[in-house]
C-alpha cells in the first residue's frame, strides 16, 4: 500500500523548527535592529567628528562648540548615549529571538561603540539572520 507523499514528514533539521511566536518576534526584532544599528553608527561617527573638532581643531576650548545657549559638545554625546541604550535593547531582543550566544551579544554591544563596526556587523548579521529565518520551519502549537 503506497502512502500519500503529503503524509511523509519533510526532511529538515530539528534546530530549524520555530514556533510562530518566535518567528514573528525574530522578524520584528530584525526589523527593529537594522535601523537602530545604522542610527547608532551614524551618531557615533557624528560624535567622533565632534570630538575631533573639540579636542584637535579647537584644542579643548570649552566655548568652541557652544552656539548661544546650546552646547553641541555636550548634546552629541548625550544623544548618542540614549540612542545606544535603545540599540542595546534591540541587540538583546534580536539575540534572544535568534538564540545566539552571549559572545555574539557582547559583539553586538561593542559594535555600538567602535566606529564603523555597527555598519559592518549589521550587514553581516542581517544576511545571517535572514538566512536563518528563510530556513526556519515554522510550526503552530496546538491550543
């Protein structure tokens, strides 16, 4: 008696089995991580330029980057700090959903403080995460 081909279990790795909730959360985490990595990288580059102007061009003059009552020398690092906090939240969320190691999370965190690293790592990890999501076998649990 021949069995129906649709009744045969497909061949896949059990590590690629994801629940619907985990899959949708991982997809959302990836969509949140990508712009946050780019924004954090841009803010870090802006902060580097600001520090070059502040400490090299203007030789540490405390009034060099003050425009009226607005202190650009303080505003840029504060803005980067807050953006970095949101970036860390995105990193933790993505790391948890993709079930990556603690070392990967530390690498993600470092990418927000090393110039250019967030762009390079974002590109690499985005491709890797997209491939993992493409390879995922999504299952719905019985309720």
